């Protein structure tokens, strides 16, 4: 993993948080999201999937 990415991750952790726990949760979240969007265009790139998910979350947050 790139050091820049690790540094960004570490900056989000609080005292006592586990980097491996955070990564484990991120993997579970991605797997759940991929399962939910599997019927979408299967030719989407990883970047397109990330953009789609971020937009969907923004819409959901704005709707609250």
C-alpha cells in the first residue's frame, strides 16, 4: 500500500483504533456495495464505481 494512502488512513484513526480493523471494515463495506451494484454496468472501472457510490451517498445525505 502506498505510504501516502497509509498516512491518510492513519490521520483518520483515533487513539486505540486499529489500522487492520479499519481496513477489514473497508473491505467488508466494499464487498457489500459491490454486491448491491452488481446489476449495473459490469464494464465500470474502479474509479467509476467509486464516483457512483460517492454520488449516491451524497444524494442520501442531502435527502435527510
